[in-house]
C-alpha cells in the first residue's frame, strides 16, 4: 500500500470549494496552527485590552500571545504604552500574565529596573562602560480607539489600521468609552480552533435554536433571512422588522448617531473589521432579559436610552456598545483545539454597583450566550476532526460573512507566501 503524503497548507486552502466550509486539517493540524499564530496574531493589529485595564499611572496589564508576551501600561503622563515582556539582560519575564501596579518595572531575576517610559534606570555590577541607553525595553506598536487598546507585534504595523480609527472614533464618541470601568469580566477556554470561534460569532443562523437569552434582545433578522418556504406570518414579521429598523435608524441618524454598515473585509485588506448600529428588540435599550438598560448611569453624557447596539467586529474580537454598557470580547489561540475568550462588561466609571446596576442583570445574557457558543464550537471542532467530515455549503442568506472570512484568511496567507 502506497502512503499518501499529507497535503501542504496551500493545497488545503486551494481545495476549499467557494461557498463551503474549510477542510478539517485547517482546524486540526499543528503546523497550520503555528502559521495562523504567526500571520494573524503576530503581524496584524490585535485588540488585547481596554483602557480600564490600566486606569492609573503604574497600572500594568500583561497578555500572552503565542510565544510572545506584552506588557500594556499607563505611564506617569497617563499615556498608554506597550512593551515586550522581556528583560534586556537575559530575557526573563518581567511580569506574569494579568494585572499589577508598579512604580517601576523590576526584573525578578537580577533586579534590572525600568522606568514606565521603558528606559533602563538601574543595572548593578555591569561596570562603568555599560550603557543603559542601549537596553531600554522593546516597544510594541499601540493604538487606542474608544476604550479599545490595539497592539501589533510586527516591526512594521499594517497602515490600513487608520481606516478603523477613522470609522470607529466618531461611532464610539458619544459613549465616551474611556470614561468606563470593568464591572465584570470572564475568561474561558473553548475547545475548538480559533477560526471556528470566529465563524460561530459571525453568523446568527444558529441563534434562534441555541440562544434563548440573547434572542430576547438580539434580532436574528439582522444577520439574514431566506424567504423561501417561509409562512405568510414569517414573511409579514420580516417585512415589519425591516420597516421598524429603517424608521429607527432614520431617527438615530437625524440625532447624529451613525448607523450605516461599514465593512473592510475584502481579500486586499489587512485590518479586517465591520461596524453597524443595530436595533434591539422590545424597548431597544440594552441586551438584557427585559431589553431595558442594565445601568441607569448611562455612558458618557447620554440622555437617550434607546440607542440600540453599536457593533464592531475584527478578525478576532467583537464589541457591542449600548447606551448604558458595552460588552467587549476578544480571542487568542492556545492550540489547534484550544482558544481563550476574554469578555468584559464596561459601565460608566461613576456607576455604582447595587445602586446604578446589578451585576447579574448586566451579565446574564452574554454569560449564557458565551457558554452556549463554547459548547457549539466544541461539538463543531470535534465533528470536523471526524473521518466522516466533508465541508458543507454556507447559507448564502445567513452565512455570507463566513465565506468572506475564509477568502480573507486565504488571501492573507497567500500574501505571506503560504
């Protein structure tokens, strides 16, 4: 029996039929995973923290991305900075993953000491010829948009990130995102490939049957509708949704709130993102079980509660900003079948727990939804690794964004010579 050589990464990519899911090996193979991390998490802009992670000078948030580790901090002038978490002496990690507060950054190995501006201030027993100016911490590209802190680990960061800044800055402006605090956060590890996590997030074909909490406020119609075979009641309901949504958006636009969908997701872009303000069901106030605000202290200086949901998706994150709070989440790959998902609920910095908001009411929709999604990703990843798996067709009505994502994924790898 002649052994069959495994397909190359490029052969796997080229074997995907247009409008269909990806081959199993793109989810399960270690070499594919390592290439994904290098291309999509070492060379592109990543959302890795919020400004509320580092609210005061000396606050540090450390995040691990593959083999890399990044320290995000606020310096004495209240600027957000980012550095490689590598001592310039013998490479020891300066900080463990997570949050801390420092006066200076001190290496736990030989006590080399760095200022918050990255400069090396103290290094004993190195001799008078030693030049501390040559051993500053290695800076990482960093940008702040709204409350979102983005970093890029590449030597040269993609320039098209400026489009995201231009589009999202005015969309977040009324919500004054930097005047927020983290009311609650949750980190879980999903048992699936990072691409399956993002595929699941980019469609709502599954929502009606799997997300009873989310669909109290979330309108699945926003993610597509196929009229074929639908009942007259379903068609009437869809047409009424279109009319209500159009009227709501027209009203918002008159009041200065940007609503139109904006996409930068084509094969030629490096910074993949999409944004749109969508209506919320019921009272249209917030993603809660009763569709009313979870925090009576609204974001920024807002007075109006029914502002729907301002979305932002990137290639590894999702954001929902409402009048009273924001839900922001990002993913980072850990292994071919392991993906960490961090979710944060942001409220006004002056909001008081137990007075302005109740944590359970604030979080119950997306806590349940996140766990439900984790279960869906796990069964899908497991199924793709079954010998019987054959990639099936996407719904052109409700899963078009998945085919878009697959084409972009292929193009970015091709641009790197894969």
